[in-house]
C-alpha cells in the first residue's frame, strides 16, 4: 500500500474525522485477522520484563489513539509490543467543542484539546474482554469533567479495568480537563495514589504525568510514587508550552505533541531518572519517531517507549522499522537485551 497516497487523502479530511476512520479500518482489519500479525517476529534482544509483565518489544502505542478500545488487535498487528487504550472515564462524555484536533505538518506535530472524549468504561470493557491479544494491553483511566469526587472516579476506573488489563494507568497529565493536573501535587496526589493502589489489587499500576513540571514537583511526584508502590511512571503527555512553530495551526490552544516536544520530553525523562534513582521503571513518550530516538530514551533511563503523533506523519510501517532499527542499535553497541541498555547514557 502506498502510504503517501493514503496520507494525502486523509490529510484532506478534518483531522478528527480522519483519525476515527483510521481506527475503524484498523478495528475491522483486526477482527478479520491479518497475515501481518505473523510477519517479522521481534528480535529476542528486544524482549523485556517491566513491572512483572513480559513485553516482546519495548515499543508501545500511547493512550489517546484508540480511546474506546476499538482496534486493539489491529494495532498489535502493526508490530507494537503493547497497546494502551483510553483515556476511559466512568461515564461517557463528549469532550470539548469541535474543532479540537489540528495537524501541524510543517512541524511534524499535532495540537489537541479533546477533553477525554470517550464512550465510557461500560462501553469499552466488553471490547477489551473480547479482543484478540498478541501483546500487552494497558488501560488508561481518568475522571469525568463534572465529577464531584475525582479520586472516586479514578478508583472506579481502576477497579473496573484491573481484572481485564495487563496494567492500568491513572492519567493526571492531560491539559484539556480543567484542574486535572492539580492531582499531580501534594496531598491530592498522595490520596489518589493510595486509593488507586488499594483498588488495583495485583494488577500493575502506572502513573502518567505531564512534561510541564518544575524541579520540586518532579521530586515530589517521584517520592509519592515510590511511597505508594506505583509500578511505573509514564513520562509524559502533551505540553502546553510552545516552542517556535511554523504551521498555520500553531496558535491553537491545547496540548502539543510530536517532534517539537522531543527535547522537553527527553529532558523530563532524565529528570525523573535522577529523581527516582532508578527505583521505578520509566516509560518515555513524546517526540519518539525512530529506532534511534527510542534507543536514546532507553539509554537515558526508559524501560519502555510509546508513540502516537509519529504514526500520523510516518504511517503504520514505522513500527516495524523502529523495531528493526532498535535491535540494530543494541547489537551495534554490544547489548544483549533492552534491560542491559536502560540507564547507560551514551558518552
């Protein structure tokens, strides 16, 4: 399939409509089965174990792509080692007004202000239960915008998702739900982590945080996550900061993702590696678009990496190319596994 031609067609559509069409096609593709699911098995060196979970490759799909768990099998068939669905809230919600998703092609970036639009946990859980899995499945949960008790919403989400997921992520990092990022700090964070840790049982619990943090906030989050026995930190989400951008949509409000986020995301990963002292596995997200960049994040301290925006501009073949290139980087530098490379900065 000529991805350049397909992309030109999709890019003529409204960004959100094109996104929904892509997910629907992958969902249908996954339901009928595909020979691509059986091609090019990952190199053994890419297998890694994080939070007690075995990943065939550290390259995963970030939350926000398959919000309602409609294409789990299809995305895994692209070669991802893991897929994280959501963010799912206890009740359905429409999200923010349209338009709310904007491509920045000259910058290799996207701005979104979606606002946790999803059909709710009750709608997604049956699809999660029935999905054919050839990799790890994470479920990302959040609070409804109008929730009176947001901690209770997270507890409800974790309790519902934990029996079906390989891991559950509590997402307090979205900039598009007013006040949500306040849960990243102080007593509010300690209460949230304690309550959700109790609710998840034996299922690993991940915490997703924003890149827009001050040094003292990073230290506080790291300490709280360790104290609460969180199994991994996902660093991070979109940014509300604005580097110099070229595209026409650069003035839109919302979270920025893609290539312009790369430097900030890499810096924040290093900050959390220092703050945690390697005591917690880290998952790197933001501006990852190649095997070489994934490898750089791993050597900077990430045990896993996730991508989203790069798929918009590079297409589905990116995943298998990244997998091959990452294996080549390991072999070149004499590493026999991902675990050997984690936290070994290049000199």
